[in-house]
């Protein structure tokens, strides 16, 4: 009998948290592509992604890398650079893609 599945650290428990954050980033990307820059700016500046579920479900190093990219996106929008903001959002999103 194998107890391989009994190790709680053998399964990434943040999959729902990851899905929530990726969905949030996707919404911002859609806002930018549809010209709703103020909506994206407000969400980034307000860090509306920061929920207990996301912050507790994603390993701290990965979350910090994503946070840095999201901060860059907010700064880019503050400077009026939608292209740079989109690039930073895509980089944040890539942190959660297989093979990234």
C-alpha cells in the first residue's frame, strides 16, 4: 500500500487561488484591450486581487514575483503607457502557466 497521496505537500493547494488571480489579470487585460483604462488602473492601484484566499493559497515567492509585475503594470498606467502595462500583466500571468 502506498501513502504517496497522504503527504499534504505533494499537491499544490493554491490551484483555486491561482485560477482566481489569473482570472483577475485576464479581466484587466480585457479592460485594457477594450479601452477601459481607468477600470484597470483603479483595480491595480487598489490591489483588488489581494484577498485572503489568493494570498494564503499561492507560495510567497511566486506571489511576490507576480506582485512586482502588477506593481509595474500600475506604474505604467500611471505614466500613460498601456502597452507597458499589458506587458507587465502578461508577465504576471505567465508566472502561473505550466512550463513558466
